[in-house]
């Protein structure tokens, strides 16, 4: 059964209260009918889907009242800063937040793409999955403008059987080595995520940010004695996973200028995901039937590009449209924490009196 269509239509047979309430209720912002009685304020908002949706935005978002739209910034305001885009699988970053990663790198960040699984479940065979996704991770990193790609090669879909502290330690080492300031990670508090790797990786990244910091001097002190410096990870972009998700969103990033780069990063994912060579496969399939789809153009590269942009990325266009943007990605953003010690010192300096 199509779960989404089932949820958006009135219940079969009609529940008296629900039906009556629906008559009193205007349609939701996105035109769906709602049986929510008027005494309730919605706690989550339906994320509208493209007609061609491949399910890359979650069913629901909850929006924070201080939501910020992050737009293009001129020049290189992030020069000297380092970001790590961390993913369980080779398509997590490319599908859900590649536009923002590309934007920040273009605005001056040095970027690294870090994949934690070996993606063995995503190939013609287990062995093929490992090899193809290793290539894809590297190629996607290049398309995003990353300086380097890393892979930890934990077994795909079995990461909840790995030692959490080992994963965390490896991340702390890399964050210190690369002097990471900003991370991208999948929200480990995403409700209803079925994939065990996502939750494990999200939690490990989150803890590693804190433990790699200057305040974590007693965490793996041998790393510091060997010459590594603490990492100042002060910004975190948590992205949602779809379609089951329900996430808190306080930042919407305008990726309109970077959508083509996001498309190319997803074409680089040949081993898995809805993008890769799907366009050329459809073009060839139609040709076997003596047909062609004008939208897919006259060659394989154009077919791949147009397929990914018009089908796979279309949910991000529909999502952005709500905010007056061409294409957008959504995040729970955690920024630098203010220094309470500085504030107290300032208060002490202003108010201290002679003994
Ligand atoms: Zn994944």
C-alpha cells in the first residue's frame, strides 16, 4: 500500500469526529486535507513532495521559531576553516546535504569526506559493492571539491555490532589530525530510521566532536603527546534521512547555485542510490523499444544529468519553494557556544570593588 496516499486521505468509513472536524479545518499549507481538530496546533508539518519524488525529504519537519535561511556569501568568508562531512554510506552526504557542503567549500572551507562503512550490501555482489563504493566515495569527494576522502570500512548494516568507542576514537584522531571546525552528520535522533548504521555513525560523530576538543585533553592523551592538537569543532549540521524521518529544523540552506554540483556528486554514486547511471539506463531501455524521452537529450552524460536533476533532486526544489528558494536543504544546526567564562570575567571586571 502507498503509505503516503493512505495517510493523506480521510479514513475509510469516516470517524464521525474526524470528518466533522475536517469540514471545519482549512486545508494544510500544502493542500492536503486534515482531520486534526481545531483545538490542536500542529506539532509537525508535512514536507511537500515532488510529483516525481524518489523520497529524499522526510515525511515531517518540526520548525524552530528562530529558523535561519543561510544564503550565498560573497568572497571566501570561511578561508582557513575545515569541514568534515561524515557518512555511514557513500550516498548519505551526496543525497541529503551535498549542496551545502559544496557551498561551504566554495566559500573557503577545506573539506574532507569520511565514510565509515564498506557499503558491501550495495553492489552486484558483496565484493563488487565494496570496490564500486570505494571508487564512488572518492569520486563524489572530488565533485564536491573535497581535499581528500577517507573510508573506515566497517561492515555495512552491521555497525551496531562494532565497538562504539573504537569508532569514536578513530574519528577523534581524524578530527584532531585534520583540525576540523565544522561537521556534517546524519541526525542520530531521526525518528523511525530503519538503518542501524546511520544511528551508530551519528552518535559517534557527535561524541567525537566534544571529546576531540581542547577541553578533552585527557581523552587519548597519547595522541596529543604524539603531536596532534585538539580540534575546535564549533559548528554541526545535522541532516535528515528520508522518507520515514521527522526532524527538528532550524536552518534552511539555499543551494540553488550549487544544485548542478550536487547532481554531479550523485552521478558519481554508481554503486548505490537512485542516481548514478539511472539516466543512461532509462535512455537505453527506451531506445530498445524504439522510443526516446526528449528531456534526456542525445547522449549518456546528458541523460544522467537531466535524470538526476529533474527526478532525484526534485524534492529539494519543492522544499525550497516554500522558502522562496530555487533549491534548499534542511538542517538542525548547532553553532558555537558562547563563552560563559568570558561573560563572567567581564562582569567581574566591571563590578569588582576594592577589598
Ligand atoms: Zn545511508
